[in-house]
């Protein structure tokens, strides 16, 4: 799917072309360095799960790397295709409008780059498991 033709949500990442299909994880961005560093930890965990796949991060606003810098890093790593994953729980204004707009602007210099935006985290049974785990481990009073 070529950006500009359709910026649609895509199904889960498949191992179609591991060497040239990069993942760009995008969060909101924060003034708190610790919050921004969390996204790099998520990217590191992904890299361990899918060795050989290019994984970069970007922040929608406030912090660097920006989405443009993230796209540039993917291309510099040899990507011909980028799956942008909004690291957001809900499907709101940022995932439907802000991120697609920023991605479109960032990819204008790469007319042959294929870009897809995946769905945000949303409702998923594994997230329910994480919530239950966190609730159970919370201190009791």
C-alpha cells in the first residue's frame, strides 16, 4: 500500500520481506526523558523478538526523534517499506489524523517508499492479561 494512495490501518505485521520492511513505533512524546526512554525499551524488546528486522522509534511531538527523523532512520537502514505502529491504547484523533498527517509529510521525499500504519494497541486479550497482572501485583492496604 503506497502512502498517498491509502493511509489505512493494516493487519498484523507478517514476515513478507524481513530485510527491507522496517517498523517505526510512534508514541506521543513527553517532556519527561524517562517516559521517552520507555519507547526505546519497547523497540529493544521487539528487536530481540525479531532479529534482523529494523525497528526505530519516533515521538509524535515534544521530543526527538520526530516522525520525520524516524522515517529517515528507517530509509537509512535500507527499508523500502515501513510499518508505522502507533503506540497508543485508543484509536483517537492522534492515530486517525495527527500521525497519518505527520507520516505523509515525512515521506514526501521518498516517493518509492511503501508506508502502512497499523492499528493502535486497542482492545486485545493480552492487554487484559497485563491489566490483571498489574492489578494483582498492586499493594494491598
